[in-house]
């Protein structure tokens, strides 16, 4: 007896709700709880971000961190007897991660640039292609 079958329906208060899997995408599922009175509600097995399951994104992220790709992920999931994600889904998550990495790297470069500017102002440094310590001294050619 599953936990769902002992829960009450919010419409008719009867027990015996049924849990069904509507669809599956990689490690995640869209689930549905239904009652014989017609009540039905859906939910996902893991949270979604931008219409993509975050668990699948984390799987792709983890694989890319260790330098592995789709085939290694497929072998891992098959070994663990878990459902595989399609190559298209894998690629979609890779592109999502690429966007995040690009945004992050741009923000880091802006922050680094600002830090260098502040450092130069604070210590009165001059930069002419390479760093010169020129405190209180103008550059003379
Ligand atoms: Zn009901």
C-alpha cells in the first residue's frame, strides 16, 4: 500500500488516490494524483528552472565538471539502472550551462577590471602595457 492511497481527496475526502507518471524526462518525472471523483493534480519529482528539470541540469553539470559527456552519462545511468536522458536533452542542458558560464565570466571580468582600476587609484600606479611602480612620479619617455 502506497502513501498516496491512504491520503484523502481534497474534493470528496475519499481515500484511494492513484499516483501515475504522466511523462519522464531523464531522471525526473511529471506525476499526477487522481481520484475516482474526477479530482486530479499534477506535480514534478524535482523542481524545474526555466522549464528544465534542475536534477538533469545538475547531472550534465557534474559530468562536464569531470570532463565527461553524454556517452559516459549514459553508461553511468545504465549501470545505476536509472533512466537515461536523450542526447537532445543533454545538449539543451549543456547550452543552458554555457549561457550561465558566459554570464558569470563576463561579470567576473568586469569585477576584476574594476578592482584593478581601484588598485591603481589607491596606490597611484601607472600602467603602460606592464605595471610600473611610479608612485608620485609621472611617466617620462
Ligand atoms: Zn475525490
